[in-house]
C-alpha cells in the first residue's frame, strides 16, 4: 500500500505540471466549444447538432492525453 502511494507521489511530482497543462487545455477547449455551440445553435439548429458533441470530445481527448502522460512516467 505504501509503495502505491509513493509511486503516485513520484508520478505527480515528475508529471504534475504536464498533467495540469493537459487538464487546463481540455477545460478551456470545453468552455470555448460550449460557447461556440450556443452561437451556432442560435443561428442554425441543423449545424448546432454537429457542434454540440465537440465539447465532450475535447474533454475526452484531454483525459486520454493525461493518461498518455502518466503512462510515460
């Protein structure tokens, strides 16, 4: 149990800034894409259907990037 906590601390110490950057990039993209989806939907509901999944995709991509960062550690 102690080795797991030690490993987690080591990974966070070494890769913490990269993980935080990936999370913040995903959160910013998610926020901006939600705003974009609102504007597009207000103008055209048809195109709004295609833009609405993009914020979820941005969040998913940021999680995958964070997992890839942790895997390298």
